[in-house]
C-alpha cells in the first residue's frame, strides 16, 4: 500500500497542475476578451464623443451681432405716370462689420448720390407693391456693393430694411 499511496500523490499533483494551468488559461482569455471589449467600446463610442465635443464649440459659438448703418431719409421725384409723384423713404442697411459702416460714412456723398439716382429712376407702380419694394432693396444692395474708389473694396451690404416708405 505504500507504493500505491506514493503513486497516487504524483498523479494527483500532475492533475492539480493541469487544472491550475487550465484555470490560468481561462483567466487569461477572460482578461484578453474584456480588454478587447473595452477597447472596442472606447473606439466606437469614444470617437463619437470626441467628434461631438469638437463640433459642439463650433455650434455653441454665438453669432456676431448684426451691424447696421442708418441712412438719412430720401425724398425724390418719381418718373411721371401722368402727374407729379414723390417718394419719401428711409432705410437701414445691414452690413458685415463696423469697417463697412465707416466706409459708408467716408463715402456718404457717393452713397446718397447712387441711391438718389436709383430712386428717381422708378415709377410709383414699380415700387408700390411688396415685390417692387423687395426688388428695390436688391437694387440698392447692388448699387452699394460696387466699389467707390478705383481698386477699392466693395461694401458688404447684406440687407436693406425700409423704415419709412411714402408715395404721394
């Protein structure tokens, strides 16, 4: 019996070593799988959050406040449609920056001349409708976007807001 007990101990030690190595393999495989799963989650979810974080400041940046240049009122004779008619109007220009407001002040005589020539070329029937006023606003913008000096920069006028518009 002594020999069978001695033979049983090495077999038991050999079986215990196999079960320990299997346990280490299983634990190692579990660690690798968890690491791969965590890395995959970071890759797929982390990049979206980074892209959203980068895009968020661009969206969150407040838009620059609008810059306006108020024009003095204009009174002009309209083209005759059978009698004398007058247009009295005032408007405000929306421009790109304070530099455009300064340029309007600098070239104010030319600005007023261009607008007066444009307004006096109109007939009351052309500008009495909403569509006519919108077209007139587009024409004013086109006139003011032309440079005032040779080689000069055009004004950045984006809109015209009529504050008064009377045809008599």
